[in-house]
């Protein structure tokens, strides 16, 4: 559960393009057999707060 919270706390951005690029860099669109999900902590102001 902690991993899910850590990952979802980084899902923010000014627009779809920014969030989409972040998800690509985390391998979020890849099949689990093809790539491992990367946890990349983002630096900045969380727009959801």
C-alpha cells in the first residue's frame, strides 16, 4: 500500500502532456513483462494540495 501511495502522490501536473510524460518515464504504460514500474519522486509543488 505504501508503494501505491508513493506513486500516486507524484501524479500531478499543469496539463495532460506533463502528466503523460511523467507516466511514460515511469514505464506506467508498459506491460509488466516488458518493463518494471519506476518510482520517480518529483520535485516541486504538488498541484493536488
